[in-house]
C-alpha cells in the first residue's frame, strides 16, 4: 500500500480534534453536547490485505524442482501439488495492521496539521491541546494541569499509534522458513546408503575352479536425495510470523495500546 492510499484510508485528525473538543468542553462547558458522548477513538489500524503468500489466489502451486533426485533412475514425473494457501487458509485475504512505518509518517504529518490549524486560529497550546487565547488567560495552574491530563501526551514508544512494529519480522508479518533443509518450499534431505557388491574375479568360469580370494567384495556408497513438501512452511518458503501472528505490529506494551500516557 502506498502512502497516498493510506492517507485516504484512515486519518488521525478526528481523533486529535475529538480530544481537543473534550478539553475545550472543560474550559467552556457547552450545553449542546456532553463530554462523554465525544468519540475519542483512534482510527481502526487493522486492514484487510491481499495474502502475500498466494497473491490473493487462495492456492499455492508447488512444482518440484530438480535437487538431484532426478539423476538416479526414477519413474515418477516431477510432483506438482496444488494446495490451499497455509497463510490465509484459502481465504485470499489476511487481516493485518497498516504498514507501521507508513502509519508513523501519517500520524506525524497529521499531528503537524492539527497544530498548525489551531495556531492559525490564534489558539494557544496547553500540553497537547489548543484553546482560545482569552480562555487561556483566565486559567489557574490547577486547571491547566487538568487540561493537559485530559488530552494526554503521546506515548514515547508508539507516538499516538498504540501499536509498535513487530521486531521479529521487521513489520512484514512473515519470516523465512526455519527449516534448514527447506529449499523454496521443498524439504531436501540427503541420505547415504552403502551397499556391498560381490564381483567374481579370475578368468575361470565355474565355481569349483574359483580360488578363494579371487572374488572381491566391494563396498559402494550411494547418495539418495529425498524431496518432499516442507513440513514447516507447507511450500511457501516463509511462515507467518509467530510473534505478531502475521499482523506486522503488536499492541504497544508501554501504553497498553492507548497511544497516550
Ligand atoms: Zn494466501
Ligand atoms: Zn505506546
Ligand atoms: Zn519450509
Ligand atoms: Zn511479526
């Protein structure tokens, strides 16, 4: 998702403005609404996205590559397996947070817009809130403190977002398959087997003339290449991040996902 489509999808401005309305309602109670009714919820940061594993097809097609298993004689043809995508479970879309890096930029940009809009109206900051200049001049210290608390400060860890990017997957939602034998979704293992071959020596035919020691026993080694769909990633070569469960971000621990402190 590009930054511009994210801007269209969600906005933090109503959240910043709603909080500001609550603060201004304390300064100058308005009979037209009650503070309780003001919706100060952050925008929903979860979105439905195309599954990155199957490109929203719902299926994974696994075509067996040659890892050396075709060199020995073999009667079967390369395997081709069609299966339900293990990432989205065939649903084609996954639920994840918007790209955490883009969200960070968005919230910073909108916070700046909120501040400049209110400064342009000649309002003055009280903590993170803005109130009219004449109202500010009448405030005592105790009320100023109350107003600051009513708006809240941005959480230092998540800056209003309430989520932090998952470190385990760098905000991707998936990690490389942990199976060290996994090659592009196929589990490739090699086993060595040895076998003993007896070859009869000497030029004479007929068992009775065969001197003891003339038949040689030779031990040979054979490498078997075993190829099967990787049991860890089921052919995707990546697995859903175990930390964020594919959601790319996690609720911020510092602020209990509130975004403020
Ligand atoms: Zn999928
Ligand atoms: Zn936080
Ligand atoms: Zn794998
Ligand atoms: Zn993760």
